[in-house]
């Protein structure tokens, strides 16, 4: 696990001092965070680094993950190319669920603005399950089985051996997650977006975000869909290609070196393209029985969130008509 140590940034950075982000897109994943990141970073007044998910301020993220900053200096260096008049931002979907990220952000940038995106729990968890399969975090391909296994482990902790790296139910504790940020930054500095609104009106939602950031919202905004939900067609083929490209273990690392020696970069990119086109396809329609069971299970969370935000999400998400 990473150990994050941050200090509040000085009010006026000197010539050699690094700037910390002014705003954070804290999540959730599979709720439009990638699309929002891509649309905001095209605004001339905003700088967001090419590394979309630094994850640095979530102390629970594994420090061995490749490509993520491990020190505060490395993290702040991500923003070194920003212009003096640009707002700095980053997007790490792990921050909303993280127990430590809100406090770490507050220590680094007490005046930060926070943007969260929430999605109807059942559809969010199904989409996230497919994402975890794609990233080789989840090993159970059947969504209903993965959810029921977690429920058994929650009821009988002894079954969770070894402990799992993620829990689906933890991700939909929306009020608890938002409260951590509102208590530290105040409700006026925390913008809560609903995925349905963003999906239906990309441009309008981005302009709302720009107004929240006090950035001119009259400039052109290009709608964008990013990181769509996909279905894993062949788990075995995906694992094989993943091992060959990532090179896990001494044998596979040797294979990877050998492949690089006899292939061009274009050929290797072609193999990754094959992975996307052959291994993945459009997501199947959800099992409505499973979705109904999840909606019944999380109805209390949706009611609490509706009351917390002062918005009728019970009706919007169809929780008023559950059998």
C-alpha cells in the first residue's frame, strides 16, 4: 500500500515550487469520468495531465502499479507544463470510495473543488464488474456469481480467504462517500453530477462544471463518449494475450522479450487491437432478475441519497416501482 504524506500548499508558489491541482474529479468509475476528463482537458483555461488516473492521494492503491506517481514530487510534476493562468485538475475514480483520499486532498489543497459522478447502483455495479474483468482484477466472469460470492463473504468473513481487493457493495455507499468531502470542503465546493444527466446532455453538464470551476462556459464544448462498457467474449484468450503483453512471471517475461525481438511496434499494436476486437464485444443485455434483486438490496441507499441531495433519484432510477 502507498503511504501518502502531504502538506498544505503555500498560498503563492515561488518560481521553483510545484502547484497542486485546483479541482479533482473523484469518481465513480464507469460513470462518465473519462469522458468528462477528455472534454475538460480540451478547454484552454484548464490543464489536466495526460495520465488520467494518478490515484496518488488514495493511500490504499497498490504502489506497485506501473505508471502511477509514488512520491509527492512525482505527483506534482504531472502538472509542471501548466500555464500560469490555467486551472489544474486531475481525475482519479478511486478517490470517492477511498477512506483516505478526501483528507489527503484537503491537506494538499484545502480550497480544492470536488466533482463526483453517481450512477444508479445496479447498472453501475454491472458495468464496473465488466471493467474489473477487462483489467484482470475480477476473476469471476458471471456477475450474479460475483455478487452472491461477495454477499456470502460479508456474512461469513472466514470465507474471504485471501481478502478480496475490492467489494462491490462498498462502492455504492454514496452518502457516506459524499459526506467525507462535504465535511472537509463544504457543500459549495462539492459538485455532485448524476450519470443520467451527463449521458443525456454531455455539453450541458460540462458547461455546468465550467461554471462550478468559475471558467468561461461560452467556449465550444465537444461531446465525447469514452471508456464504454464492453463484454468479455473469451476469458481464456484475453488471459493469454494479457500475459504475453504484460509479461508476468519469468517465463512470460522471457516470451515478451522474445516477441519484442522479432516484431515491430506496429505488429504488437496490431495484437492489442486484436485483443479489443476479438476478445471484447458489445455488452449483453443485463439479467433483469439480478438487476431487480440488486435494486431491492440498495433501495435504502437510493432513498438516503435522494434526501441528502434534495433530488428525487428514487423516481429517476425507477426505485419507486420495484415489485
